[in-house]
């Protein structure tokens, strides 16, 4: 076990075993609080900025980390937006940045809007994935309200999930403008939306995850290759990670 890895574990372990640690675990924002004792105050690595495409999604962090978390999300899932607000920044700070864990985000395609946004999220360079992913979740209330208030005839078009439906949804819901504000051209965005091959690959990947993990709903999580039962929120995931990274339970680097 490297000195840096051991040092990080001891910092985390000190919080998990200290009086009041349970109260922190019950607080959605406790882990991400820069003033919390979870942070050593030392300069951290920048693994949270490393992103690469995977066969079924995008991996954030150190690909050789000792622990791996898969996050199964749907962009039309309200609980997924809540998790992004409460947990993803905390994971960046405490576990991804120092390279202790990597996080793979895999989309679950439940409907035509999910497919449309999943295509937009992966439109562009991998290093911009986190920004696109979190933008659509953080602003979910804005565009999802437009979905709900749209005429049934238009919702039916979007539900098809075909090329025309995806382009129509992105334009009517201003999803393309949201992404264009991040520097992509409308022409490139439309090319991504029109890509039937990539759309089918997203659907097949979701089917493969259901077959492999029996994902029951979103958000769901798999830690070190095992689906976490009844863990569908940051408040439920936090104690699992706390246990995993307790110094007595941490696994050595190979």
C-alpha cells in the first residue's frame, strides 16, 4: 500500500470513526464541505478531471483506483438529479480527486427524452462529459417542466425516440441551445442527435446492464462489480462508501 493511499485512508477513517460521524453521514452535503475534517487540507491530485469513454458509459477518475463505482442514471429521473446535486461533488472531493475510487456513469434509457439527452451528453470530447452530464441534471426542472406541459401530440413524437423525434425534442425543449452555450455548434449537435448507430448502442448498453446487474431503478449503484441492494440515494450510498473506505476494510493497491 502506498504512503499516499494510506495517508488518504487515515484521513477518511478519522472522520468515519470520530464522534459525530453518523450525523455527518446523515447530512447530504457533509462530505463535500471544504471545512469538514474529511479533508486533510493537503493539495489533492486532480483525478476528478480525468474522463474516458467506456464500452457502456464514461469513467471519471483514476482507472487504476482500488475501488470502482458504477452509477446507473436516467436523465428524466428526479431522484437522479437529486443525487447529482447532493453526492457527485462530494465524491469528486473525497474519493475521485485523490485517486481512491473511479466512477463510471452509465445511462439507463427509459424513454425518448432519455435517449435524446444521453446522445447530447456524450456529444463532444470526453473531457467535457462531466460538465454536460451535470448541466442537464442540475437544470432538469427547467426542461422537464416543458416536457410535461407540451401537447400530447408533441410528446408522442418525442416518445418515438427516432431521429426526427430526437431533433424535435432538442429544439422544442431548448436542449440544443443549452449544449451550444458550452461551445458546440448547432450543426455538430444535430449530427449527434441524428446518429442512429450511437442511439442503438446506448439502448443495447442499457439492456446489457439490466441483464448483468438486474438494475431495479434509477439511480442505482454497483460497487466493485456488485449491485448495491436498496441503495438509490446519496444518503443510502454514503454509509456504504464509509464502510468501504474505513482503514480496517480498505483493500491494498496491487
